[in-house]
C-alpha cells in the first residue's frame, strides 16, 4: 500500500469516527454519555454545553473526510485529525491524573484517541507543508 493510500485510509477512518461521535453527541447527548455511566439529565444549559463540542466534532470530521477527496486539503485535514485526537487523548489522561479513573469505555477511548492521533502525527511529518512551497501527498 503506497503512502497516498495509507494517508487516505487514515483520513477516512479518522474523519468517519469524528462524524459518528459528533452526530451522536449533537443529536443524542444523553444516550451517548449514558453508555459510560454519565447522567446528563435535562438541564438545558448542560445539554447545550455538551452538544456544542458535538457540532464542532461533526464539522471537523467533514473537513477531515474532505481531505480524502481534495488533495489541497490533505495537509490541513491531517493536521486537524492529529490535533483533535491528541488533544482529546491527552486531556483524558490529564483528567485521569487529576480526577481519578473514569468508566472503562472512557479509558479505552483515550487509548484509541492517542493511537489515532499518533498515526496522524506520523503521517503529518511525512507530508510537505504547502505553506513552505511543498505539495501535499
């Protein structure tokens, strides 16, 4: 499998997960969080605070997926995927250190986020930065 196929597969997988999680958090936040024992209740302010990141993840997932089909977007899409996944994973690790161990599903999510983020960071280092005159793969 050549580098371009690996990059596209990574972007597709990374983007699809962002789309799915973003949709679930935006449309059904209580059900999404209940899977890990988090009870959101019916507080409109709390639900708004939870839905907003869902919308952001959905939008970012669209950009990451667009990178599969639009070569000009690949560098940015890979950077977005790397940033989002590494930030989520490391933030969960910080929370574990500060707050204690959450539900097993959240710990697994942290591991998956860090792994996906690391793959995207590795791919990003292999791409040429279009701002420096290079061309994305």
